């Protein structure tokens, strides 16, 4: 493959992901270097291919960078979300479900969650109802993941939940 193909699992180029996510190509390169975006084999024309999942990761990373996290922290945050341990937390793969859309999927960042005995922070994906308990707390940030998924669907013209998980 010399360029991403629309009928593949990774139909988008780096510049398309950058445009849709609202970041520059150097940010995408930094996210690769920081392992926030998984490395994929390059095509014969040295093109990298990306999925809607990569777009979502990029959009969330942009927001997390904005609130002060560094790239290494974002990588570990995404890794912890893959297999959640917090009560009511959902795994990353849940974002592809219809339930995630209906229940309004949110990413919650919380420092000193009351369910923990220490002041350790947590990050997890949950429903909007599950995130409500954090709203208004000075030590919590709630990010509406659904809005990012809707934007990806509108800008690409493809349903997010139809694509294969990476």
C-alpha cells in the first residue's frame, strides 16, 4: 500500500488525522514517539495509516495536553483505561458500543477519588450518569468523549462503531 485505502481498517493519512483532530503533524509525531498512538507498518510509499480509533486518541490527547498532562502520562492513562479497576469504569473497547452513545461516554480524571484510600488519581471511562458524581469537584475533570466520536463520524462520514478495534 502506498497510501491509506478507504476500504481498509486504517483509511486515514497523518494529515487527515491532524486536520480532523485539530492538531499539527508534529503533534501526531510526538504522540507516536510517546506511544500514545500505536506504531503501524508503513506502506511502500512510506505512508502511515490511521484509524478512527487513532483520531479519537489524538483528540483526547489534545484535550489532556491542554489541561496539563504530558505525553508519557497520557500513554499510561490510556493503558490503564484498557483494563479498568475503578468501580463503574468501562474498558476502552466499550466506546464502540451503542450503549456508550446512548449513555454518553465520558472520561473522568480525578485526584483523590473517595473510593481510594490514598490521594492517588484515577482515570476511567464511564457513562454520564457515572460521571455526575464528579461534576463540580475541584479535583476532577470530566471530558465528554461522545462529542469527539460524533465529530469523527461527521467529519469522516463513517460510523465509529463499525470500525474494528485496534
